[in-house]
C-alpha cells in the first residue's frame, strides 16, 4: 500500500521551541501520516533534543519521522528516514548509513530526469514542487501538474507535492496523482493545528470515496 495523506514539515519560525512537540502531536492526531523535522539553525544541541523527542512521539503514534537534509542527525536519534535535496548527501550514502528499512525521499523540483534518477537509485518517495506560491521557499521553481500525473502512471513509489499548498488548492494535486501533500504553513501556521490537519484527511477520504 502506498503511503498516502498529509505530510507535515516543521518550521522553527512558526512556534516557540516548547510548542513544537504538542503542535506536531496535534497534526498527527488530526491525520498527518508522515512528519518531517526541518530546522536550518546552527543550534546542534536543540536540534538533537527536538529530533529525539519527535522520534519518541512519532513512535508512540505509529507515524514515521523524516529528518530534512541531515543524515547524521537521523542516524543519531534513530529517525525513520531522511529527505534529500539536490545538494544533500547522495542517496546511496544515506542508505548505507541509515539501512534498508529507512524511508529516503528526494526532492525532484520540476525535473523529470531527477525523478527517474531517484527512483532508479532506490528512493522510497519522490517530491515535486513548488506548485503554488510558497512562503517557505518563494524563489523555488514552479512545477506542473503533469509531473504528478506521469509519475503516478510510471513509478511505483509514492509521489509528494510541495509548495504553497492549502486546503483550498490541495484537491487539485490529489486529483492529479499526489499521494502525499507536504505542508508547512497551512498546518503549523494555523491557530488550530488539529483542525488544519483534519481538513486534509477529509480531502483524501473524499477522493477515495469517489474512486
């Protein structure tokens, strides 16, 4: 069964450090199926503490925790996997360090060739985007819905969409073939994180009911 649903990505700028854990828990309880810890700060002690706490939380909730970029941190805290971008560790190196059971995702931006390479190298999921204007990465390249449609036809790995996604435009991406919707602001920037996450679960359920 393909991993399918809301894929939440943390942002240190959207809450105080002590709020991270309860807000991630609310997102999971609201329906998130995958969590990515993303913190670009240089505070290595805080990053390790937060990542370790999130691993423990995700384990209790039966949800995988993915670490953004940092293979060493993922290995140190026993995270379930890592997400790699164009300038991050090569997939083969990450696989060797984290093991065969690790979930390794790869950003493919708007380039089909990167998706082909990632799948061939053994990626567990691939991500395209941005699809809409993004506050997290405003200068990111724009991706076309056709990439999702083609990937759904040709690849046997989950396909994630990222970039400016909210509950109002998410249905278009699900219809085009996105298995995972990677969301930052529309969940963790919301006053009610649980309700924001639940809105995505409803969208996926509605899609399944139409099939």
